């Protein structure tokens, strides 16, 4: 997929655990794992907003476009 | 959900009645074969009917007669197969698993079986007309709900509906993977 999720690096920078983030944004750890591993098909604006609020970042810090030679 | 239960009940009753009829036909066939020393075909040219009978009522069975019996047998097999797949699909639907690959594949198989049944039925009619009644006619039967055109429409509808369910499965997966 051309869009990669940089949640792991942001969590490391904020010294936060996945479970804590999941609890604070109100999703399950299983769903957060789906998001982190890039298996998610889409992300809701409300989820993105919650993540940005908790991690104090911009959507561009979480999502990154990577040129995929084999889409 | 109640409508699916009712549909499944009706299909199940129809399916078991069909199975009993098919077994009765086979039993009759075997009974004639063993008790009368073979089977024969009785041709009623006035009514345009060809029926399985004891050999003393008809001419000696030849390859063309066995061909007709085979077509009749395939007609029964494909009709039962179509109803079997429909029953399986509705059973899954009862368990609240509407968007399931099993439902989709069973509906597709039901549709294909119905189309093959209809084509086989037409071939059987053509065979009977040409071989036994001595005239040639090809056409769709528009006479009622058991007409060949209606069964063709039903078969195509089931294939289309199976594609709708397949699309539903991909939409459901996409929805479940939206975080």
C-alpha cells in the first residue's frame, strides 16, 4: 500500500505504550494493531483527530505516502 | 429473519419431497428392471408423451432410448442439485451469515444448475420430438411458472445475486477494516 503509518515511531518519541494510546482514543488494541501494521483499509477522521490530539501531532506526522513500485 | 426461516422451511420440504420422488422413480425403475427383465419406453404420440414402462408395452430398448433415459435422469439430478444449493444457502442465511462466501457460491451453483436443468429440459424435449414423435421444434415454453424461460430468469437472477453478495462481502471487510 502507498500510505504508511508512522505510529510506532511517534509512540516511541512520546514514550507511550500502544495500550495507553488505544485506551485514550477509545479503540481496541486489536484495531490499533491493524492500523499500525498497515492492514487497515481506511481511517475515520474522528480516529485521526483523536490520535493527533493524544500524540499532539499533525495528520502528516502519522500518515506518509511511499511510492509503491508494485501497487 | 422470519421470512428466511419460512423460505428455508419451504425449500426443505420441497427438497425432501423431490428426493422421495427421485428415489421412488429409481425404485420403480429397478423394480421394472428386475421383475420384468428390463425397462421400456411407452410412446403416446397423441399426447406427445414418452414414459418409462414395462418392456412388454413397448419396443425393444435401443441406444436412442437409453440416451433419452439419461437425459431424463440428468434433468432430475440438476433440478435436485439446484434446490440442494438453495437450501444450503438459506441455512447459512438463517445463522445470520448473509455475507458469506458459502452463501455466494451456493447461490451461484443453484443458478448454474437451474440453467443447465433448463437447457437439458429443452434438449430432452427436442430429443423426444425428433426421435419419437418425428417432428422438429425448438422454442421457449411461456406457459407458466414452470416454464423454461422463467427457470432461466431465476437461474440468472441467482448468479447475479451471488455476485451482489460477493460485493457485499468485500464492502463488509472494508468496513470492518476502517479504524
